């Protein structure tokens, strides 16, 4: 995600991603997040393999949850998925859909499952909207695209009076999310990687 001061985003269009666009959204997220610390810790040093595994994972995740997209012209350049609790934790159908991804992870499977289990234990018990994945095409970072996606997302939270929740493994993202009203409620190491768990009450002031 872009964490630098954004340039004007007049040319960026934010809109829901259609079912026919979910595959492109999953591919974008996998490429954009290939070097995220948790992906490296869970899946190892091979960047291409990380993209392949997370592409499958994101394809399964995005199949039945709302996804906001950012377009410049006809090009999809950013995505922000979210889902309402308790559906943010995989049910039986979603676990079945994720099994090919777990199998593809092979020797990384225990680390991948430990990552998911740890994040699941931190998920709030109270109703909330769970944000993630959020990703911006690396070629378009620094243009305010992540901020535009977050601005639309928190507006929807406020319109519905809904608390928001997210996890991040990047300190730079913590600063960005704070600009949009999220605050850290827990911090924990997962597979040796610092993780921050953040909550946003509805009605927080937006940038």
C-alpha cells in the first residue's frame, strides 16, 4: 500500500469489483503483497511460489466477500476486500475451498495454518467489518490509491455505524490506517514477525 503523501486522485475511480473481475483482483493482491513479511515467513524465500500460493488463497477468499476496486482508466490498480463478522473466519465451505492452497503450500503448511490460527484468535468477538486484503499495484504506489480505497471503505463504515477491524504486518501501514481512525488494540509476533491488530469505532473523523 502507498504510505507517502498522496497526489490528487481525480483520475482514480473507486467502485465495487464485479464477480467477473474477482480473478484479476486476486492476482493483483498476490503480486502486490508477495514481499509482505508474513508471506515470506509462512511461505519461504521463493517469490514466484509465494505469488502462486497466495493467488489461490485470495481467489478463494474473494469469491464471496465484497471487494472495492480502484481503476485508472480501464486498469485495476488497487483492491480492498472486507467482510462482516462472523463470516470473516472461514466456515466449512470456505475451508474446503482453501484446501488446495494448503496442499500447494506443502512443507509450509504448518506455518500457514499457525498464521491463520493466530489471526483468528485475535478476531473481535463483537460485530465488525473485517478489512483485508488491501493491495495496490506496485507500479501505481505513491499516488494516493490506497488512501482513496480506505476513504471509501471508512465512509461505508460510518454510513452503516459499523466498527472496522484489520491486521497488518507492516509498521508503515499502521501509520496510514491511523489516519483513517484505526487504533492498535493488540500487537503480537506471528512466525517471528511483528503484527498489529487494529480497530476503528464508527464515526471517527476521516482525512
